[in-house]
C-alpha cells in the first residue's frame, strides 16, 4: 500500500509540474501585442488566459486549454467597443454588434438587388478587426510593388466566403488612386493554405433566408515597403 501511495504522489507531482505555465508576450502586428500563457514544458502549447491589445486598447480576451480556444471569447473594435462574443465550446455566436458608421467593409452578392432582398452579412469570428489580423500578416507585397504609396494607389483585401461559411479565395487588389482607362488593376492571389483552419471559418451569409457566397472588400493602406493594414 505504501508503495502505491508513493507512486501516486510521484505521478501527481510529475503531472502538476508538466502543467506549470509561463507568461509570454509577442507582437502580432507592429501595433498589436498578445499576452498569453504557455506550458512550461512546451512553449508551443497555449494554456490559460489570453489577451490582445492594440497599443493599450483591449481587442480580444479568452482562454486556451491545451492549445484550443475554450469557453466564451470577447472581441472589441479598434476603439475598444464590444463587437462580438463567441462560445468555442459549442461554436455559438453569442453576440454580434451591428455595423457602425465607421465600418467600411463592402459586401458583394450576386442578384442582391432582386426579389426584395433580405441580406445578412458573413461574420468573421474575432470581429471586423482582430478577426482579420492573420490575413494581414499573410500579405507581403512583391518587390515590383514596393514603390507604391497611399498618394498614388489604393489597396484592398478581397475575400470570397462560400455559402458554407468557408474562406474560398483571398486576393489583394491594387489600383491607381486616379482612375486610368489604360491601367488595369493588379490582383495578387494569396495562398489560403497558409492560414490556420480557424482563420477560414465564418458564420455564413444569407440572402432571402438561403446561405450564399459573398465577396468581402476591405479597404487597406500601405505601411512600409511590402505590408498593408486595414483602415
């Protein structure tokens, strides 16, 4: 009996140490910082509380369990206003704030002007700012475009969301700020396979009660030689 008790104590001690966590922080973008915990035994495994800040403004908060998001996460816009709550345990959108006057997203749907349309937009988990930061991080403009600026060109992200709420296509569109009939828009295709599966999930859009594909246009601007950020 004494042997088994000693063995149990040793196993419990080993398990407890294996679950010890370490606080970490890192830059998600040049302006967004993540604060989170990882297992002391494996720094690649997120465990416990997570928060992301745009400078000093909280934009995301939630918990991880063994590298998976758990419970209800809360997301805020760039001004720190509550925009979304999502429960990862049962994959339920608990709350979604309506778009405000500062939202500049454009949603394009085929035949959207027919049949007295009733449209609900696709919802990106994480909200209209934090939810797209990994998209922004995927963009690295080729050297041929390093001489462009916000004074000469307009840049935007174009995302195609399938009727099932899955990311189907991701492009960057660049056009002259002054329309030129002889100059075509530049379209750069991004490899969506480089995104995690969670980043490809949306609550589907609907048109007259049926799920539909939607193209989402997100205005951006150039920052540095090869990067962009959302307006």
